[in-house]
């Protein structure tokens, strides 16, 4: 699984012009599921995301995780994170999991995040979504469960 994690002071996701979810301070997580991913990958990413110390403490140092900072998570499925652009200019998405498999692992990752953080909101799996965000910092972290060792 791959994730782009952004510290935000606000983010919202819309489908067909209607806001379906939004958060204030927290993390926007764009999450892609690969064909080779397993429940272990979902658990690993949830633990890593929940524990990321990217929020400032009283001294202004990035020392707090999202829960400690009183933040929320907005998780959005994004199969394009598995795009392979090594050949040509059109990305290949052959490494991305089929939707029926991807939704199960996406949902598991969200459930694991909820256990660790509490407030986790989501976009609409498989929908054409528009995301508005204010990246705070900016802080953007790339995570890949295939690179955990």
C-alpha cells in the first residue's frame, strides 16, 4: 500500500459538487492499494500513519502525532498512486488492486486508523472526487508498505 500523508489545517472531499467529508486540523491520507497487498500492509500503514510525529509541540518541534494534537484524518482512496511511469508518458496502473480487493484493504486500514486515532472520515471509494486542502507547513510524507524493511 502506498500513502501520501499531508498535515493540513483543513481538507474536504466533494463528489458531484457536494461535500461528503471534511476535517479541520489533521492528516489528509491519499491511499493506494496494490495487487500484492495483504491485511498486514493495511495494519502497518495504519500504525505508521497514526504514529507519525508531524505536529508541533509547545516548543514548535514536530513531536506530536495526530491524536496528541487533537486532529482528525481524512482518508481518500487513490489507485493512481500505483501508477508506473517508467515507460512512456501514460501511466500504467496494472499494479493497482482490483476495486473489489482494494476496497476491503482500504476499509481495513480505515478501521485500524479509527482504533488508533478516533475520528477518521473518508471519501467515496471509486467515485470521481475533488479534494480541497490547506497543507500546513507544508508537511507531506510518502509511505509505502513494501519499503517497511
